């Protein structure tokens, strides 16, 4: 592993830099990536953000978004940039499998790889690691990386601050999760002082739904919600037909799982959705209910203790049945 002094020396001169994050990027992924991008371009680096896949339209307003390259849309260009990179920033993911086909390209690259992340059990592919599982968001760690590791607080300008605020706000569920510490609030205060307009950012991210998305949400809550009171668990499902019926686009199912968890007494919520021949699960839990353990053991996934995801190639009905069958294993924690 590189030490900080060596990394500072590497970044002291303009470099070809690629910034990437996990597939189907969320607010923390895009906020962290564009935050790093807006920081690096101030120092004359030739930086490019490459996402493995597309991402929600409601992040398109973010500073630097117009320069983002989506790998699935420009594979040759993206592969060329990775091949020529001197440095690759790997943000908000802990394993190369999380960036799909790009993983093999990044692994083969001779570039210095910098990992900034807050997920459990990071894979050993990086040369420099700024990692803390207790951080509420990777964007929080990007801030401490810039300010504490690189000693460059003066370069946290309005664009950097805006992007990092998006990451922290979204991954902390608007500052409602237990890991939203006083330190997090001090960081967000610094970001506001640097130019992030908190109320406007919230409006652009959360008050920007399509009519179809709201109608789809109504379907999920009225017809696709199942409550299992004996396990204090709520399940919301959505089939491929449901998504097509309401023309649901990337990112428009984000946050639906939280509605299950908002029911009084519910300690575990699942959103199980059928997408292109694969079933994706999003789990949210309260207290000692280990969402990450459930996803890792049964659904080839993982994540944070109370927020995790997984997937399966079985049918939607079979996955829902499998999820129900494992609940007795966690009953003591669910009925506390």
C-alpha cells in the first residue's frame, strides 16, 4: 500500500485519471465521483468519470455530469481511457465485480488504484485505501480524503461541495440514519459554507419524480405490499410487467423499500423486483437485524448492516418464497 506522502507526490503533477463507481450508481456514487472530478480538474489533472451503466436522470444537473462517460454506451472510448490512466479512483464499491465488465479492465491496468469506500470487506485490488465502514457515505470519506489526507480544504469549492452534499444526503436517508453523527453534520455545515445550497439540492433530487413513478409507487403500496406481522417484516414486489406498464426508468425504484420499513413495528423490509431476467433485492432493517448477512448468505450480495442488496436468477415467485423461508432463522431478532 502507498503511504499518503507518496500519493500526494503522485498527484502533485497533472495525470490521466479515471474515476469510477458501482453499476447503477446512486446519489452517493455519483456525488462522490463528481466531487472527486471537480476537485481534480482544479489542479490541472485530465480526469474522466466513467460509470459502468446508466444512472437516474435526477442526477443530471450535478456539476460535471455533462462530461460523464457511460461504459455501456461508449465501451471503446472508456476502455482506452482506462488503459492510458495513471491513476484510477474506485469509489463506493468494495469489489471489482461491482463495476461489471469494467472490473477486468481496471484489474489489468497498471494505474495507481485509490479506493474510497465504506462497505464491508473490501477486495484487495487497490494501492491506496481510505476506508471506514462507520462512515455514513463514501462522499463523507471523499471530504476527509481531500481535507485531512491531501490537506486541500481550499479546493472544496461550490461544485465539489454540491456533489458531496448529494452523496451524504442520499446515503444517510436525509440525515436520518444512526451513522449520521455530529461529525457528519459538521462536514455538511462546511459544505454549505462552501456553497452547497441544501434546500435546492434536496428539491432537485427528491422533488423531481415523473408522474409514472408516483403511479407505480401507488401500485407497490396498494397491491404489491405484503406484511408478515409474525416476523415484523414487510415485502414489496414488482414484476417486469409492472415496470414496463409504468415505463419505470433507472433509479425510479430507489427508496421504495423504505416505505415498508416506515410501518409501525416493522424491523425488516424487502423490495424484490424483476429486471431483465434477474431478481434484485433491496433490504432495510432496524437495530440488530443483519440485512447484510441475509443478502450475503442467501442472495449473493452484501452491503451495510442495516442496508444491503442481493440478486438471484430464480423467478420472482421463487425468490419471494425463499425470502419468507429464511425469516424463522432471524425470528428472535425480528420480534424483539
